[in-house]
C-alpha cells in the first residue's frame, strides 16, 4: 500500500556522508523527501489491525502486508492510505544455471576491446558497485574472487531473504544460490595464478544483496529488491548490477504479468527509475532470456525502465542477437535493450561485463551522471546511431567510450543513412571481417527505424552483397565488420 504523506522533514541528514558527497558531485538535491522514513504511526496502526508488515519502502512511501479481502477493503477506509496495489509477479534470474566458464568470459572482454582501459590503468578502483542477485554461495572460495575478498573490498553483504545469513557465504538454500557468484566473476573476477581476467572492475568495492530465493516464487522479493536499493543508496553506492527480472512463471498463472505491462510502470521499475533520476545511481540490468519463448520474447521489468542500461546478449562470431536474448517491446517510446555483448548462457553474464566497463569509466570521471554515462556507453556501440530492439546500439567499444569520457568533443564516425529508391541495393566488400573482432556480415531487416523483422547472417567470404527488400521492410542495417550502413527504402 502507498501512504498519503510523510513526517515533517528532519533537521539533520538522513543518509550517510558518502551519499551526500555523491549527490553534491552530481549536483543533486542533498535533502530529498524520499529519504524520510514512513510514518511509524501508520505502521503501528497496521500492526494493531492484525496486519503484520513484511516490508517497508521509504522511497515509495509504501509498506507490504498480507491481508484477506475483508481486511483489504477496510484498509481503503484508512485515512493514511493513498492506494492499495495487489502484489503480483516474481523475480527470476535471467541467466541459466550453466556454470561460469573462463573462456566464455574472456571472449566477452575481447569483444569490448578493453586494451585502452588497461593502458590507462583503469580497474574500477574506488568505485562502489552494488550487485543484487539470487545468492553468492562460496564466492570467497572462487580463485577469481579471492583477491577481492582477501583485500577487504567486499564492503557489505546483506541477505534480504534470510537475514540470518547476511554474514555467511557457506549456506545454500537453492540451486540458484551461486548465481550471484558467477555474476561477480564476470564483473570483477581476476585469477592472478592462472592469469585469467573475467571482469573489468577488478579493484572496485562491492556491496552484495541477496533478494531472490531460487526455490520459491514470492512477490515479496520485489520488496526485498527495493529495500536493497535503499540500503545501497544509504551507503553511497554509485553503480548497481542486477540479473533479476519480473515476468511470467508463477505457480498461479493469474498472477503473471502481461507483455503490455513491460512499459516501465511496474512497482520495481518506478523504484529503479527513482534511483537513477533522484539518487544519481547508475543501474545496469540483464535484458532476460525469453527471446526464444514464443508467448513472451520481450524484456522483463525493471529492464523496461527508461533510465536503466539494459544489456542483451550477442554471439561471438557475427555479433548478432543470441536466440535466447530478450527483445524490446514494439510499444515502448524508447529503445530497449540499450547495448549487448557476448554471453554463452544468459544475459546474466553479459550485463556484468558492461557494468565492469562502467566502473572503469566512473573511475576516470567520478562526476558523470547516470544519464551521461549511459549515453556514452550507447554511443560507443558498434551500430550507433542505428540501434534496434534486438541488440540496442550493439557492442560497446571500450576505447571509444573512454575517449568520450575524457573529451566531450571526441569524434565518432559520421554515419549517414542511404535513401534507396527501388527494392534492391548492392555493395561490394573488399575485406573479410576477422571473426570476433568486428562482427560479421549481417543484415538487420526492420519494419520501422528500430523494430527488427529478422536478422540475417552472411558468410564472411561474401564479396558482393545484394540486399533485396522484403515485404513490410522500411529500414535495413547492413553490418560489414566495422562498417555499418543504414538503408531507408523509399
């Protein structure tokens, strides 16, 4: 339920000094109404009515309770209640259970061309990174994560599902409890003995939150998610990665979301949007793995929130969308996903790769706002400015992104669309794209400026490319390795 008002503004700060410093750096209001706690009298009133409060959000000025229909009806009469919303939906990890594999991750890093970051000595040092996931089972035992734990750079860990486990990594309640461990490896993992790098933010500081129980499907996990956001904000966390999303799959199908609801209007999407706009927190989230699901296909929430950076997954050879990677809905007025990169077994393992890049860019320029950083990463995508709802603006180039951070006037390739009169376009390629380095020869055939009808891969041996317009096709993006052409059919 949402409450009508809040207590009077406190005369003293309600957040940490670190949070105030981050707001000052981004020129955000130091004192915000959302920092105020909810009225304790309202919570006490709920308890006295026999409605135990299971979760409270100061940001949304809301509380979650369990109530039968009669109790819910009586709550409408309460003077302090503004709105009641039935809880539906549940959080599911958007990656599979495939174990983390080093050679997969090295491919993802290679795809981003991170050498300029290495040359600049950028490792995400000093950047506070939050990870909201399903669990971090045995994370300290992973060779790639030992340097993080041994140096004390896991600053805090809170289990919102089972608070008694907030100080331990050796308790397992479901098979998904190691999902966050694999995500953390993709974000900042480094094994000095094997000399394997699996993430870019190897020197960042990490704040971990478990908000999902892999063996249960309970809507209360959305509340845990929002509470984790508030907790991280109170600690001055600037950058958050999550591979959790709401969609379908409930034990009770009546509680599932519909595709039309993936429009940024959900409870959790609004909380994430508030984190971006009002708290200055950069949020990067996996697009989801429903691309091959006939009845759904699209991204889950909160990946639909306009202010988050939503990450899809590509293959390695051609940089086309992986079959499982979720696509952006046709009805959104903004593009989703925003970018994409290689992942073999789920977008859960592409999002943290991009989060590692973002941490390095924030280290270079800590004053960047989430909006600025999001736009920089988008502009560094290999398809920019011709994005689509399959892979967004494509695979980010770490070197280009760093140039944009260092110099606002950095020049990007000027790509002008070609107006094609007729139903045929021919192009002769003189060079064969190197596999994995710049993408292959691909046609993104679109029914509008951004909506893909189909993606078509051509052999890298193809010298003469002939594009014949399909029925309903209005735009075509032709990718020939590093070269990108946008065809607009007249």
